């Protein structure tokens, strides 16, 4: 009888611990998403008003996004995505290859922005800006990085727009509203 009580207690504690861990990962995911959103707003503000550009702030924001994207983001959603306090759709698990690609694309765009900050330490230069009539790649339903060489040849503003499209694509596919 005593061993049955112990086994029952262990099962109860294991289930309770798993629920707490799931809530913890959801809190971490939500905090990371809020940090990415704040960094994105900072970069957007500098593109909107180029005189507010500072290379260290631009680079810090891009590095924050880079560090929370890619494998970090993939790991956050490698377990069950569905949870009562989560806004993630369960299809992240079913379509993990697509989600992983978007997470890695997000990181690639953030890396490109970091490089742009390094190349432009004093001011936001014209080389960072998109030109009128410049063709756009990607799109909200098909954003992806073709290769690193191509990405390094586009202006930082273009990489930023591709990054935003990646966020939009991911949210429309994998986030409940």
C-alpha cells in the first residue's frame, strides 16, 4: 500500500512539474517575443528618422533579435506548443521544418543588420537605404533567404523589411489571435 502511495505521488509530482515547466517556457517565449518587438521598433524608428541612427543602438537591437532567433527560437517551440496561456498554434510541432526555416531566416536578417551597423559606424548612409523602385524579394507568404551572398548585397533597410515579412509570415501561420 505504501509503494502505491509513493508511485501515485511521484506521478502527481511529475505531471505537476511538467505543467510548471510548460508555463515557464511559455513565459520565456513571450518575454523573448516582446524583446524582439521592442528591438524591431527601435530599428524601425531609426529608418523612419535617420538622424536618430546610432550604430551601437542599431547593432544592439539587431544582435538581440539574432540571439533570440534561429536555434533559440526553435528550441523554445520544440516541445508541445499548445498551452492555455500560449498564443502559439499546435501546428508549430507538425510543421516544424517550416517554422525552423522561418526562425533561421529571422536570424539571417538580423545578422545582416548587425553587419550593416558595423559598416556604418557614424551615420545611416544611403547604402543602408532602399532606393525608389528597387525590386523587393520575398513576400508575406514566401519569405526566405536564398543565400548569404545575396543577402549581404541588399541594403539594410531591405533586409529589415524581409525580417518584418518573416515575422508576419510566422505569426499568420503559427500564432493564434
